[in-house]
C-alpha cells in the first residue's frame, strides 16, 4: 500500500541532516496524475501524509487544535489542487507549507501552547537505562526550556526550525514549502538554533 | 544528539485517535464529493433496485418537521393518503399546497441532512450535517451527530463551508433578500437556476437546482410553487407510490434521484445516489429538517487543557 511506503521511509530519515528523500518522488507524481483524473483519489494523499502533517502540527498546538488543523490542511490542499506541480517538488513539503499557513492563523493558540509547556514541571525520571528511553527522558526534562525558547523565536524562525526538526524537510524543501529563498532558510535556521543553544546545556543533550 | 533532535523528541506526540483520523477523512470526503458548495456534482441515476434501500433510508431517519399547512387544509385535488398518484398529480398538488403554507419565522434557517454511504455506514445512525444560516448570512454547522460541536460555517471562515440553504450553485451564495426575490414563474425560475449551475449539463442542473431549492432553502411560497410546476413539466418523472413521508418520485436522467413529496404540506425530502465519472460515491441522503428556528445550540469554543490557566494573550 502506498501509505505504508510513506511510513517506512519516514523512520529512516535523520532529523536535521540534509538528506534528500526520493522514496516518494515517483509515488507523488502518480498520485497527482490520479487525482487530476479523479478528485476522489485525493483521499490517498490524506492516507499517506496525514501522520506526517499531524506530527508537525502537534508539536506546535495542543492535540485538539492539532486535529483540527490537520484536517484543515487537507481541505485547503484539496481546494488548491491545481496549484500543485509535481515538477516543482514533492507533495510532503507542499502539504507542510499549507499546514504552516494554517498554524499561522492560530498564532495565539500556538503561543498559549508553548507557554503551558514552559510552565510544566519536568517529569520524574524513569528507572530504565536503555538508550532510547534515556533520550526521551532527557528530552522531556528539557521540554519546558525548549518551549520557552520557542516563544522567543520570530514566526519565520519558528516555521523553518520546526519544518526541519518535526517535518524532517531538507533546506531545499523548506524553501519550497514556505516559498522563500534557500539562503533565507539557512540564516533563519542558524538564528533559531543559536537561540535554542542558549537555553540548553550539555546535560540536556547527553543525559 | 544535537539540539534539533532534542527538540524533535521533546515535541513528539502520539498519533491521532482513530476517531480523529476518521473525522478528518470524512471532512475531506465531504469536500470532495459532498455538500461543500464548490463540489456539488451532477445528480445520479440507477435502476429501481435502489428504491427499496432509499425508501428504507427515509423510513429510518424520518422524524422531520416542515412547513405546516394552514387550517384551511390542502386543496381537494390531493388524493387520500396512501393512494397512488401520478407524478404530475403529486407535483401539481404540492404546487398548490406550497402557496397555502406559511413560511415560518425565526432567526436561523435550520437544515439537517442525513448521509448514508451504502457500504460503510449504519443506516440507523447516519452521518448528519446540520447547518444554521442566520438572516444576515452568518452560518454555523454541526457534523456527524447531534452531540458534536457547533462550528463556524462562514463561507470565508477557516473551516470550509457546507451548503446551508443560501447556496444555490457551485459558487452562488444568495442573500436572504435575493432568495425572497427569486422568480415566481416556472420558466424564469428554471433559467435562473440554470444560470447558477453553468458547469453542469442542463438536465442535472435543473433537477438538482429545483430539488435543492424545494428541500433545503427558505424560498418563499410562490417560488416553491413555481419550482413544483417546473418539475411537473419535466419529462420522464415516475411515481413510486406512497413511501414514508409522502409520495415517492423518481426523476429521469443518468442518475438516480428519488424524491419524497408530501402533497399536503409540500414538504420535500430527497434521496440521492451521487455518481462521478461512473463511480458511485454516496449511498444517499435525506433532508430531515428544513425550517426557520430561533434556536442555535451553543457554539463550540476551543477547549482549555488542564495545565493552562486563562491568561491575557500576549504577542510573541
């Protein structure tokens, strides 16, 4: 099933490293041709990319708003179908760009979400020493600080940072998604990462 | 790990609930082939095999209120309930009753439709879409069931728009004043409805427009009467005999449009099987409610989570 193909390739991507993912390039062109012929086929796009869109949006809004914005993203994408050109890029960056616009309409909710996270007390550590769990525990401890740092980013910096970190887009794909230059992606990302580094320390990164 | 991996892990969330996934899929499905106004598709046809199922839909979900006839009652030409009338008799009777019905009054035009997708849904609990259109054009919608949230349905709003009785064609939203001034002669009304549905072939545009007007819009009595007469003049309309809610009629065409018309009250509910590109998309739909009301249920506001305290919002 095409949806499974999408999920498998997502697990292999590394966060933040500029890996180009061609796994779905052929799939997207086929999907686009299919839904041009028959709009009903757009459901296949929802099936394939819903999880990725939700993962990105749920990092920016609380769960109920994230459910709404995920659905809104696909509705908006459907209304703009004729603006998607497979030659200019894959579906995922296009959809994440639309999702970013939807999130932008909820800036106050996003700020409220991060303020809530920044006030949370770090959760008590779990007993296990396994690497994967330790990373998650470390991240949970750092979450309030990270949320506070996100509040200090400009909208543009936040969009770029989270498209890379949560959306797992390359710099080129971020440029496509936000319709900005490749150079702007780099400079915004650098500023955002620098602001993050100011609030986190070695202990946060290495447990 | 680096700070990006830390961020990704910290903000990682479990996937959506199955209900949320399904809700999103349904909203998209409605936009693709359902009531969202820019995607109203041509009407459908089929054999009489659908009739039993369609009638079952109406039987299961009926419970509607509609315009009430005046105490003077229906014209003498209406046959006794349960008798079989010809299609033309049904439509002409309804055309007279329409003149005699009060329009009702209220702040909101309330429409409730039930959707049954043949192979996926439970006919005793159909998926419903309920809209309230205020006289000034503001609009609200409730999706799925009566326990769902009532949301903003404004055409320029953030959630997409579901047809609410003020939408008359692919991109034609009328004001209440314009609806009240629609033509009151069948020929002029037909021409106007065709002009609102230029993207469709003539027959489906006419039938869809007329049935849509009669089953779900606050068109005034003379306009409704003209619409019935326009339908009565269409060739190939068959009578299906008495069904729950009135008399069943089958319109001609490549698609299967079944109507239920109550000749005494002029109330119309429709059961439609939509087909696009030869593929059936819907099992059917029925209009449960189409009336003026003063009641709008409480409109949903976003939930505040347990860790949040209400605060004066500040800019980032």
